[in-house]
């Protein structure tokens, strides 16, 4: 694990004036060059009124989203920039687990109807010989690469759902990119009954 960027904390501005969230970077590019930059977002929502950011206060909260692999280090300037606010040295050194599917994942919008599912470790330690029921791996992320902007959109979608909003009222779910992010999100962060309910809001299957 690389220490130069691991523990970096970034402030992400959400869409639709939902405030700001804070993300921590974990750098495993010494192990997995292609998808080793991981981001996890803490369940700490800020409205923009805080004059001083307390990193330990942020990290005292549970993980809201992730860790997910991103395709590059976050930009500090320009389009899609995240604001770097500091570094924590108390970041996790453990290798996270992910779920993996053998087959075409777009065959069914409800991933619990798909099989077989396996678990894979970021360090390459895997249990690919052991098949898991989807409920055993539901809360794990996949190793699907995310652009940093996708992290912002997915977290925004997650908070909209938690507020009881309908995501398609905010994002065009006929757009294949938005639709894929929505499918990935709901199949990971909600139980099967909720997934079936949320799938009803996709009015066109592409």
C-alpha cells in the first residue's frame, strides 16, 4: 500500500444543493495498478456552514459509500475537482473485499437473480473457487472502475433515495451512464425488496 496519497481527505460538492461529503483515498496501485486507487465516503454531510473541518470528527462516522476503485487520482483544480482538506494517518491498512460476477452482469437489473457470485481481495487473495449467495456479498462493491464524477453522482443518488426522493426526477435514467450507476448503486446498498421497488422507476429498458 502506498502511503503518499493514502489517507488523503477530499471534500466533494454534491448535486442539487445536497451539501458536501468527505472522501478518503486508499492507494493500492503498488498491488493493482489498474484499479488500485480506492475511494470511500464517510456518512458526514456538511451544508457549507462549517468554518473549520475536523478530520477526526469526519472519520468517526461510518462509511456511507465504498470503497470503490476510481480511474485516476482526484483533481484539485479544474473540472470535476475535489477540494483536498488534509491527511489522516489512521487509515485502514487492511485489504478490502469485493464481489465479482462470472457472466454478463447486464442480463438482469436485479443482481440477486444472477449467479455465480464470488469474492475477490484487492491484494489478489481470492475465494474464486467458492460460490456465494448474492445476499452474502450484496454489501460489497465491485471492481468496476469509477470516474471521480461518478462517485459524486452515486452518492447524490444514494442520499436522494434515503430522503425518499425519486432519482429519475433528478437524473435522466434513460441515459445509459446514469442508468448503469443507478443499477450498481441500488443493488449494493439496499435489500432485495427495496431494489424491486427502485427498479420500477426505470421507465425504459435500454
